[in-house]
């Protein structure tokens, strides 16, 4: 199978996927979206630097594309229109948006438990948030992934100081904080939860000084964790999803975040599950 991985050559996940695909006799190439030429003269054309059309590939896997989400959707829809295998189909269907609050809103519509969350567009929203949420506050950028631009503020004063920069309005959301020391990371592929690991929360109080390599450990997959993982991924129609899930003070599991095409190197190391192999086998079905 001729397989295209859309992402960075430097990505460890892309290289792991390439290695596993080649083991299974795939012909694999990796290109970033910025290397492609988008043009049209009567019909749409998307070509690689050597002039080949991307539709020459039988399957395409999208990796880190959040900074070029529109371009990724164009490629996905173009290839789906030529009956190529596309992972993730949600891109081809145009239903994916890189916006955390948009994601939360879709999950609330499906009655999926999540933390109390405010999207801060103006000082009015900020004042309403502190009326409903007590410190500490978790503040997240609506587009950044993998923990970047995530903050914990232990007082209203710290929170208000952060939003003194007016350009931050419309870019951040505020969530309630949970005291749990650990959260769960699950990996969903299609209709299967591949596994789960327990990770030390970056925002817990009295966080122990544990080396990075020891901050995650394999854990079981009880029915409630499996069910909320599948329900969430299916609600968003994401085929390959990484979910961060934490129990609230009453023990109910709540969705913190969901990432399309997540990193999985650490997951594989901790759980012993070869996620790259599972993904390649999935597109072969």
C-alpha cells in the first residue's frame, strides 16, 4: 500500500508509523502541508515538490496539522473524493475544529460530563466565571495542545492580572480545578480503547518531585473509563483520539481534553501496546 503521512519528518510518532508500515510492506513517505502546492485550473490539484499528485497514494494519515487545519481539510476532502483511505475521516467530513470550547460545546450536547468551563471573551465573562468557579482556576489556550499555554492560578488576583493583557480575551477558557493527583490518558482507535495510563496532574497541590519518566504508569480499563472514552470519541466522530479524563471530588469521571491524532510514543512505552502497529493495521481493514 502506498501511504502518505502528513506531518513533520521530525515527529517521533510519524517515524514510528513509517517504521511499522514498512514492516507490513507499505511504501511510505512523510510530507508537511507546507511542502504541498494547492492549485486549480478547472479542477483542484494538490501536488508534492516532485510534481506527483497526492491522490497517487492509497492511504493518508494526518499527524500534527492544527496550525494548518483548513489546508488539512482540503487535502482530506480531496483524497476522500478520490476514494482514498483517510485517517481521520472527521477531517474529510469538515466537522473538526481546533477550538477547545467548540469541542466542549459538542460534548455537552451529548450529555458527556466535563468540568465547569467559561470561554472568556470579555471582562464581563471573567467576572461571571469567578462568581461560579472558586480558586484555584485552570486557564487554557483554546487552540494549543499538549499542555502548552495551560496555567493554574490560586487566587482571583492572579487570574485578573493574567487578563490585564486585553489580547488574551477570546483566546483562553477558565475551568474549575479538581484536587486529584492523577488523571487518565486513554487512546481510542475506531471502536476500540487500546488501553489506559495514569498520569501525574500538572496542576495538583503538593505535587511530588517525580522524574518525568516515572510520571505515567499503566492502569486497568474499568467499564466507566472505557465507556466515557468511546462515547466521547464517537460523539466527535474522531477515529484516533487521545483523551484526558479526571475524577471530580465525587468520583465522577469528567473529560478534560480530547486530541485528534495524539502523541503515542510515551503511551506505548508505558502500556506495552504498539499503537503505531495498531494504527497501520486499522487503515488496512
